[in-house]
C-alpha cells in the first residue's frame, strides 16, 4: 500500500464559534440622577444591575463613575461632568498624593 492510498484519519470536528455578545448600554442618565440623590455605590449598582462577582463587586460601576467625573454625553448630546461629592481641597490633596505615590 502506498501512502497516497491510505485513508486519512478524521479528527474531531472543531467546536462551533460562539457569537460575540453585545454589550449592554450603560444608563448614564439614571446613574447621574441617583448620584444627585446621594445614593451609595452599592445601591446604584444594584438598581442598574451592575453587581459583579468576586472580591470587588462594584468595580465596573466605580470605573464608569470615574469616567463620568471626567465627562460624558447626556441625552441631549452635551458633554457633562458628574460632580464630586467631596470638597475641592480634599480632591486635589488625594490627586496629589496619588501622583506622588506613582512617581
């Protein structure tokens, strides 16, 4: 028997590709409204169903909040900044300390 006449062994079929799931839109307006009502981060995360698993359950929401502090587009398309809940002096001191620690 020659090599060409041998039947090739069929390998297992590769698994079908899974379709990429679409990401859920983040409810910026609802979060901003609840932030203005002085709701806590766990309360907001539970209300918008963004509670994760593991040690840091509210990580995703905290990241979105920090991005919202820098600026986000509201329903009218204007760039709006989410206000901080602490005074400017404390904020600048914390930012300064963070920069010093990373340097």
